[in-house]
């Protein structure tokens, strides 16, 4: 995803075990650099940037890494290794000299991931065997997020209890095949676990990723099973799923240093489709930054080698200089269109669909806030449907005091963050379903891209609206709506404060079922106000850390049931026909003694890519440190639910 989500991976994922201390003079120097370079975004916090108080909770070396390798790299241009270290020392309020080890860490890529728990190895690793109840990619091939053979019935859902838990620093959504579970880790550990017990089958170190591993049967891999992830360094990485042995690593797919991969790569035939996103929205706040140059693309790689077959930009207009800003920096454009969700396959038409984010500049482009269909073989754009024009945005432009590089006019930041869903109607026709952060759902003709209908389910905001994904069974589309900023503003209003320049609509968090043929609302269940316990809360001071019921997590479905989580840590099961809540569990109001021997691990927010349903179990990540900086923990916990916890 773009900067709104990428900062989580860059700034907090790498908690390095390095001492970080400073003399008083070093602390003063760090304060001066912070005030000059950083204060404008972090004190008070603008948009999705963490507050200064929140930064103080990060490991010092994680701050150094964010300034050196992460999304803040462009904003730290000209700072020495010692400069970065003293900034981190100032923020973490430690005393003593800046250590040489911290300065060395700043000089190169962070090499020592945070250690969370002890990896308990499995006694045996049997061959991977597929079943009819596997969840092998983030949303399955057509992005329905629907498990037809879950291994449990709707009647058994009310008996779900946590069977085992596993702590990790910044975990993704898992995939499951047979009794194997695969999950990436933004601190650098890519795990294969036993889905029955949580013991470790293998682990790959230094694979910094937040994408969901996709698992396919392929003779490219010695075992016959292959998995691919996208990494922070803008490469795709293939492994033997049975052993964790590296098969290949692609070349860098994007030169822009703040670009990345957050959407899960999609495998089809002999190709791998990899979407590119960026954090340039945040980098562009710097007055000396030449905003903006990133133009999102989809790359098709050869499955056997990782070589690029084709790569197509969704912004087709040429990049060119435009004007100088008031600081004398040359601006450029058009830019943006970040693809921060997984692509969707249409084998019937030979297409792959992607959903794009907003524009970063005032230079007009048709590639932003669009659903784009590309030819699988050639990468040629068959059609592109832009639903919001001139949604030009960099971080902070919806605040009362705008950054110098804000485009004019500026937009509301209404990306498409949910993967498109290809839905087969009872009439025999197909429809492409998409959800936008505006809170609007669209149905489009897959042959032409023409909009067929649109339905509003929320007021929308820069954090959704519809944020991470949707789900569908054979009858209905299920849409979770967040309205996160609206809810945070609701909390602030009680304190007589506000963080936005333009008033937002009333918050409408909840789950809605829609008829895919017409867009008609079939039912809507508002997210209830509920208690929560943000044990590791890193939220900004918005309403005193009140529980936020934003329903931003992507839902997942099975026959008769839809699972959907909220940012206050509640996971609920809804009756698919009526929307009635049939089961609910707070993941944040208790702690967990995990398989990897972490005692008292807290849960937290349910935000992000939702649950995987496989083999009679439900797997979900609690404590996700998401874009809203609310309810997240530096250490997340993967929860495995089963009937009666057995």
C-alpha cells in the first residue's frame, strides 16, 4: 500500500537489539534535527504519521532504520549516521553516548531483526498435501475471500475458541494448505508453521515482507510446491514451500527508493503478477523533495526464473517537470496510482485486474482511483475506469495547515485499496466489483469497464470507507466499512478538538450485504460500540485512546457465515442471509501464552487483510499496527481458532 500503510513496515517492523544512548549534547542535537526535519509531521501528528509520543515507544534502531532504509529515507537526505542516531536517541529519551553499533546499523541495511519468542521446531515435517479446504492466497484467484469447504459448519461457529497462538513482529495474513501454514513477518522472518499446533517447520531470515504468501503446485520447485512473496526492497522472492530453500529473486521492480510491494503477488500459469506501490505521499512533505515521480505498475515475471516478461504503468501520461515550489524545488508529474492490493485474475477474458490509488500531483491522469484491466500475455491495458478525478493528495493536505507541496486542487485521498472481485451472476453475465475509500461500491462491466451501478455504504475518509477488501459467496457481496477518521473525529469532538480542515460525514462503520447484480443493499449491521483493551496502543492522541469500532479489516466468508473484525479487537461472525451476529470474541481483552514461548502476549486491533478459513480452523492476526496507529502492537499475535479449541 502506499505511505499510509508502508510506514508501519518501515518505521516499526525492525526492532533491532542495539543499544541507543546519548550524552546531553547529543540529545540536544537530536532535538534540533527533529524540530527542523520531523516536527512538522509528528508534533502534532499529520494524517497517518505517528505522534512524537508514539515514536518514543519504538525501538531506537527501528527509527534509525526508517531514516536509512525505509519510507523516511528521502526526508533524511544529508543526515549523517550520527545525526540519525541522535534523533533516535532524543525520541527514545535515553541517556549516555551514542553507541558505535547504532551508528553502524544506520550505515547499512538493518541486519538483525527483532527477536520475538523462541522458534519451537516441529519434530517432523511431512510432505505438503493439498485438501479441499485450503486457503492458498490472500483472496483466492478471483478475490472472493470465500471458503466453500471450511471443515466446520455454520452451527459450529458459536463454539470457536483459540487453540494456539504465535507472537511475531508485524505479521501478515497467513495461507494454509493441508497441515502447513505460511506467513511473512515484517521484522524479517518468513515462517512455515504446523497449522495444527503452531510449531515451526522452517523459517527464512531477512525476508522483510507484509504480503500474504501464495502457494501453488509447480515443477519449478524440487518438492513440487512453490511459494512467492513480495519484499520491502521491491523484489519478488520464490521459495520451495516444503523446505524454504530459495529458488530465485527477481531484479528490483522499481527504482524509486520509497516504492515497495504490499499487494500479494498472483501466480497464474507460468507468470507471476506483482503490483507496485509507494510511500511518496509521505516523502513529498519535504520542501526539497521533487514531487512526484512514482508511477505505479504491474509487473509480470517468469515463474521459473523471476525475469520480467512485461511491466505496465497504470499512469500512461508521460512524466514531466511542471513548476518550482516556493522553496525553489522543481515539481513534476503526473504521479501516483499506487497498487497496494492483490491483482485479480479473469481467465475467461485473459485479463488481470488491479485497483489503483490516488494522484500525488495536480497534473491530470486517468490512471489514479481506477480499476484497470490488463492483458495477461502482453500487459496491454484493455480498459481503465477512473471513478474519481483530480483526487490529488500528499500526506497532510487535508489538515488545517497544509504542506508546501500540496497539489492544487487537492483531493480527499479516496484510493481503491480492496482487490477487485470477479463475480459470476445468475444471469450468466459477469461483473467486476470494487470498493473505494470513499465508502462507495461499484459494479463494472468486465468487457468494457463501464460502470453499471454504484452504492454508498459509508461516509468515507482517507482511512476508509472501504479499506482492505471485500468478500463474496454465490449470492451476496459483503462490504466492511471503516470511516476511521470520522470515528476519530467523533472522539475528538468530545474534547473540543479536530484534526481535519474539512468536516467529514457521520461515521457509518459496519458490514453490508449487497446484491452484485444491482447494487441493492440487502442488509446492514452497524459495528457496535464495545469495550477493548489497547495494551500496546500506539495511537495518536485522538480522543484519549478510546476504542475505535472502524470495520476496516477485509471480511472472509464460508457457507452461511461472514467473519469480520474491527479495530477495537473484536472478531465477529455474521449470518450471511440476515446480518445477525452469531458469534463474537474480543481478541484484545485477554493475553496469550504463545507456542513460541511468549508469556502474556497482548492482542489488539483487527485491521488489514482478515482471516483465513481452512481445515476447520480460523486464523487471524491481532494487534496489527495499521495506518490509523490505533490499537496496534509492535508485536502481533496470530490466533488459531477451532471448535471448542480442539
